[in-house]
C-alpha cells in the first residue's frame, strides 16, 4: 500500500499542488488579513508546527501520542513566565521554551518510549494531564484556573503580521529539518524499528537512543509553537495541556496522511477552517469533526491522501477491465 501511495502520479500531483497552494496562501495572508482572520492564520501556523512534529513520531516512529499538548503547554508557560519577569526577548524566550519542552520530553521519554501501542498512548496522556494538574494547582506561580494573562508581545514582533511571518519561517525551517531527518540514517532506523524493532536491534542500532533524540527534537519544536501561540494570545491556561489539544494534533496527522510531512499542515488547516465555519452555525460542530475522523479511520487508510490513491488505483483497474478501442474494433470486424 505504501509503495502504491508513493508511486501514483495522482498523489505526487496532489502533494505538489497542495504544497504550492499552501506556500502561496501563507505568503499572501499577512498583507491581506487583519483582526480575527489573522488570529486564525496564527492559530493554523502554530498548531501546524506542533502537528508536523507529532507527524514525524506517528508516521516514521510508529508512536501515536496523546500527550503532545504537554510540550505545547510547557512552551507556552515558560514563555509567559520569562516574558513577564525578565522581558519578552525572542533570543531568550524561544530557546528556553524549546529547552524546557525538550527536557520534559527526555525525562518522560525514558519511561514512555519503552512501551508501545495503547500503553504508550496512555502514558503520554498521563504526563500531559500531570502538566494540567500542576499548572492548575500551583496558583502562586501559574495563577491556577485563572491562567496567566497580560503576556507582553515578543520584542520586535508587536505587530501580529510580523509574528505571523516569524511563525511561518519556523514552520518552513522545521519542514526542511524534518525532511532531512526522515531521509537520514536516524530516520531510516526509526522507520525500520517501526516495522520490525527486534530486527533493527539485532542489527546493532541504538533504537531507543534514536527515538529519545527525535522525541526531544519534536518536543522542542512543539514548545516553540506553544510559545509563539502564547504571545499571540497574550494568555496561557491549564487547558493548553488538555486532551483536546493533543487530540486535535493527532487528528490532523491522521486526517490527511501519516507519511507525508505536509499532511499535518493541511490537516490543521482543514480543522481550523471547519471549526471556524461550523462553530458560527451550530453548537454541535464537534459532532461533524468526529464523524469526519470516524469516516477516515474506517474507509480512508492513509487519510485523505490514502483515499486519493485508492481512487486512482480504482480508476486504473477499471481502465484495465474495459476493452481498448482497437481491441473492440478488431472484435467487431471478426464477428462480421
């Protein structure tokens, strides 16, 4: 199935067209947007940055996580506290947010990465909920359920258009970084271990260390995304650690394609657009998103890209079943 997905001209065309459209849209948005629309654009880019990092874990590591919100929340809170107490300097806030999230990824990954499947899923969820409980209870530092408000804008990026440009640069740079990573020896070992871990270990590869390093990298990038989102909103809250945030990232990965880096970016774009459109029309908008996810899981192996590949293959099979024009003409002449 994977070979078919990578080989069909349809999926190649869709990938290139989608990437070009995404780049064009991202480039055109800042001068055209303002107010709430610019806010949606920043939500899309920052969440896409986090979802793409999760996509590397899911697609190449086989690590389905429901705890990626922990890195998002930690990055946001680290940025908020630093900015309020020491100043909103990007050269300080963003590296520290990345470092805090990466450190948490290493500390928890030592335990979670020794498990697989549903056990890994539940352990990552548990650590994310731990972040929720700590930020909810530690009122002296985090203000608890009131959240931290009044976060100053990043110095030099007070205009949200400038912040949008910065977030887009991070998204593009992360895309290039992950593209290199999944094609590197580390990425190939990660993918081999996803398919047959025992064999990868038998060949002498340090699978656990590779997974831990990639887990820390994805945590760091998600921490930066959370920090950028915190400065855009000017507010952080314990719900940044919630299951809803992690689930949104995971749905974005599953929705389009687990094995393409642009998949989570397009997935988040679809989810944000659907949420914005549906929430203005019905209070049951979550129901429609849930039905979409169920449909993809049941009938769309490989997400929307998988559905496109299946449709292309069905057309190819139909063409092979139908008689060619020359063959049909020869058959008619023979019958005469």
